[in-house]
């Protein structure tokens, strides 16, 4: 057989195998289609739907894993954030520590010897009576070499303290001289207020404050809120707020000003809450709006509009909540004795009224030309009845009505 015949024979064999393979391929394709068709009937899914469901299942599994990872990270971040917040607040409270000690209801004057008490008491006790009537404070002389001045009103007590220190240096102590010194000291309190306002502003780091505003700020030294002196409170709030603002990148100047002036409304006369009075005053002095917003929102009277407002709220709460910072009983006591004095001043002929002995005694000074001695007795009884009826005062209250006529001529004085 020739080579050509061999090639043809081989070609036939190859073609036969190709035909056989083609037939097998067709049969396989037919079987595959039938198998897919059977699977779709069993699963009731098309291939595309099966693919979609498979992808969805994979996505669900991955999403759960991702969610678990995110949750774990969030918990870790929260724990770290809580710890960081505690550190910031603890550090801020440390910055707010103050060495200032306030006198709540008693001022103390130390004497070189007890002989000076005799001069203060005077013949028959006339000097000490004149001093108490002029100042409205209770003078306590029980301790050796010590005089204690007691009053709920801190400004009244400061006037008495300064007046008494002047009198102790004066050789002449008479009822008339006492009244002159007390009147002079009251006039000096404007300067004292200015000095105290300047000192507080300087301590906080605020400068170029208008003089009229410094005088108002100076009243903080002689004002308490729930027993907490406003100098201490304002200083603490400002320092705490500044420390927090520096830590988190807030506006330090805004919180410094707001911390100093946030309770300014408590020493301003007017109607409305101390927040409203404070906002009105700061608007009058053209304070920046962010500072005014902090003052307006530090008790959440209106919603917070800035991170500085939140800082102010937090700093105020920290200072007020500090153990020993506030005493609810002091606030109630002060309000009660104020109400006693206000009630007495409503009666005709009453010049002034002072509460003594923690509100257990009320001394009323009347104009001698407008009231007779017998009318003083009637007034004392009326006042006791009114206080019993309108005010919840524990125990008995002693009411003393003072009608004193004094005349002077040619330098001679009778009292």
C-alpha cells in the first residue's frame, strides 16, 4: 500500500472519531440541559435567581461579620471615650479648685483685749443697741477677745464689720458717732464693690470690663446661692470650662467670659429668672452673642446651640454638685428672714426692719413723728399675728418695735 493510501485511511479514522466525539458531546449537552431542568423544577429557581440568592447569602454572611466587627470597635471606642471624658472632667475639676473661704452668716473680729468690748457696749448698753439698729446685725460678745457679727445679709454684715473696725480705732464712741461711721461705710461700699469685681475678673483672666459692670460683679462676694458664695462658684465654673474647652478645642474666650458672668443675674434687681436678668444685662453691655447664648442656655432653659453652651452647662453642674458646695438649708433660711423684714416694711411708719437670732427676733425701727408709744405696742402685736398667719416660722418670734427721739443742739447730744 502506498503512502497516499495510508494518509487517506488515517484521515477517515480521524473523521470517524470526530463524528463519534460530536455525538457524545451532543448527548452530554442534552443530559446537562435535562439535569439543569430537573434542578430548576426541584428548586423552582432559574439559574439567574439561584445566582442572585447565592450572592445574597454571601452578602448576608459578610454583612453579619462586618457588623460584628463594627460593634466591637464601637464598644471599644465608647469605652475609650468614656475614660477620656472622665479624665477631662477630673482634670477640669482640679483646675477649678479654689482657696477662697466664704463667711456664710457670721463675721469675726479679734480684739487685743476685752476692755474694748466695754467701749462698744457703752453706758447701759446704748452703744451696742445703736450699732445693731444702725447696721441691722446681731453683735455677739460671749467669747473672750472676739466679737462676732451675725446676719444673713452679707453686705449688711460687711458694712458692720468695717464700721466696727473704724470705731475701735476712734476714741469717741457714741450713738451719733456710730450712725455717722455706718453711713460713711455704706457710701464706701461702692468702691469696695469695684475692687472686688476687679479682683474676680483678674483671677479669671478677663480684662477691660466696664466699670459699671465690675461694680455689679463685685456683689458676688456678698451673695450666696444655696450657701455657695458666688465668687467661689463663678471662679470654679470659669476655670473648669476653660480646662474643658482647651482639651476639646472649643472657644476658650467664650467660655471664660460666660463662666464669669453666667450668674450675674442673681445680683441684679428686676423681674424674671436670674438667667433672663443676666441675658438682658449682657445685651445692654453689647457682649458677643455666643457668650450671651451660653448664659441663656446654662440651665437648659433653651436648647443648646454650640459646644460652648454644653461646656458651660457641664461646668456649672460640676461646681454646684461638688460635695459641700451647696446647702439647701441656708437658702431657705435666708429667704425666710428676708420675707420677715419685707413684711414689716409694708406697715406705715416703719423706717427699717432687721431680723436677728436666726429669724427668732425682729426689730422694727419706726419714725417717732409718725407713731406714738402706744401705737408701737399695737404694731408689735400686729406683726406677730401677720407672721404667724402668712409665714411658716418655727417657734416663737419676738417682735421689738423701736421708737427713739433724738435732738441735738450746740454740740450736746441727748439720746
